[in-house]
């Protein structure tokens, strides 16, 4: 994921992206990278041979979500199976966080 959160340190999005791409060199050869396919920079990370994506058009595909004041209902699919989840996390970025952590299980 590439956001403007760390521009105080990296100064530009290009510099921040370059540093994130460097992280790939620290991965073990048999590791799996998890990539947010909704991020405009996602293609730059697909140079690693093993990866899974999540997002509106990812391997873990967001089908629908409803963010309420005290919880979020999320429907997503993976390998032709649909999943419905209710989490007490709210806001769209937490949907992405949930799918990231789900892939790590």
C-alpha cells in the first residue's frame, strides 16, 4: 500500500515508492508478498515471483461492504468461494487491513 502517510520522511511519492520496492530484496525466496491491487503502485510490486492480491479486483476480491458506526460487514471471494465477515473495525482502510491479515493465516 502506498499512501501519503510518510511523506514527512520520504518527501515525494516516487522516493517513497522506491524505498518500498527495496523491501522486496529482504523477502525470502519462498515468501509470499501481499499486494493491494487497488493501489495505483501495485504493479511495481509484482516483480516478486510469489504474490497474492486483494482489493476490488484482487485474488481476495471485495464484493461488497457496509461500514456502520460500530462494525463493518464485508463480503469477499477467494477461489470461487464467498465469505461474509462482520468485524468491529470500521472505515475502508480497515477492510484492506483485514484482508491483508486474513491472507497471512
